[in-house]
């Protein structure tokens, strides 16, 4: 049993907003935090290295969108990656074109 009626939000004011001074303080330490993530990319534990690498890539290119085509028929799953650009030996992965699909 819910303490509120159907159609009424249990949290009418939504999530609490982060105070601007907290956000500013976090940004002061942003460069140091990113440098530490880059150091952790070389950690001997592959789980730590993977997670640090993922965080760096997310900050550089944005989190990958889950927008991919997937279909399941007769117990088989087909996933189609629409685009992946990589030039071997390139120092920087190219930014994908920004598209908005309906």
C-alpha cells in the first residue's frame, strides 16, 4: 500500500538540487581527479584499469548511447552497430557526428 494516491507524486519537488558551491568545489578538483583517473588506467588490476579508462572516455566523448539496433528471433540476437570510426595508430579517436533520430 502506497502512502499517496495514484497520480500523485511521492516526491513532488523532485530530486534535490546540488548547491552551486558544492559544484564549484568539485570543479576545483576536477583536473586532479582526471589526472588520477589517467594514472589508474595503468593499474595492474585490469578491472581498475578498465573502469578508469571508461571514465576518461566518458568525459572525453560522452557516455555511449544505448541507441543500437537489436532484434531477437528464434533464440538468436542480432545487434547492429551503426557506426564505429577508428584509425589504427591515431592518438585520438574521432568524434562521431551528432545525429538525432526520431
